[in-house]
């Protein structure tokens, strides 16, 4: 069985998916971060985090971010009513010896 190159961090609650994702991405690139520290830096509150908090923290830990935009294109997909989701598109800007599978 082939060993996975991806690391999994459990969310501490339903609102900290953003910080957990940042910790997993940083771990992929060789950085060991404390999820509680990242939660604080992203300004996690009872409603979760916003893209600005995620982007600022990502830049602070050495990841490159780009601004996003809103689209209604997702409306063409069959998604449950009242679904709210965020899309984060991450590109590899750094040289790495790891192979990515998409």
C-alpha cells in the first residue's frame, strides 16, 4: 500500500475548518504549526473565520495567496438548499520534491 503524502488534522469543532486546512497545507510544505495558534491568528470566532483571516494567516506562515471573486456559476450545480460553502483553490508556488496527484 502506498503511503499518503497528505496529513490529516482533526477539526476541534465545526467552525475551524479553515485553520485546520492551513495547518495541513503548512505540514505538506514541511512547516509544523500548532492548530490553536493558527485558530487565534485567523481570528476564529463563533461564526468561523473569513477569507481575509485565512489569507492573512496564510501569508504570515509563508504561503502565497491571491484575491478571489464571487460567482453565481455554482448555482448551476445541484446543491442542497441553504448550502453555504467556500472554495479555496491552492496552487503550488514553491519548488518541492513531492509528487502531486490530481
